[in-house]
C-alpha cells in the first residue's frame, strides 16, 4: 500500500523527487530491516515494525517511480498502468516470499536455520551499507 501511494503521487507529478537521496535511503532501509531481524521475536514490537515497514514502503515507492518514470505518465491510462506496475511488484514479492517460506518450512526451528538466517541478514546489511555508500558517491 505504501509504495503504491508514493509511486502514484510521484508518477502523476504531484510529488517531485529531487536529488539522489532516494536510492541511498532505500539501501539503508535494507540495512535497518536486516539488523532488526537479529532481535528476538519476543522483543519485537509488531506495531513499531509495521510502522517502519510502511515508512520504508513510502520511500521504496519513490524509487519505483524513478525506475518507471518512462513508462508511467500522467494522462489517459495512468491508473491502469499504475495498478499493473504495482500488481507486478506485489506478485514478484509474493512469489519470493512463497519460495522462501517453502524452503524454510520445517527447517525454521533448527539451529542450522538460525545460523543461515543470521548470516543472510548480515550479508544483506553489509550489501545495503555498500550500496548506500556507493550511491552517495563516497567510493569515488
């Protein structure tokens, strides 16, 4: 829902994204979520997590708008194009989540899973940090 809102607003020209701040913030959102996954479930506050996810969704929508700016133009057919673009993103996310769920079904309670999950979260955090630094231009 969140990225649909900002994708639609930006693609319609209502919200204008200036500068290169969106991509580094998207990369940092990956870092934040990856690191947050290290918290124990009993410590996690679901309301806070949903609020953070919604906020990051707003930022990700701005990123989608930049990537889809040539395809999504205000005018005739805008709403169907926006809905199709969003549906494509949602279907891809659902497919990835379903695949991950199937791969971890029955495995998620083992020590091996916790090790792989921790390593994957750490790899995502490191990669997101690299991407953020790269997109800010600190790597030359």
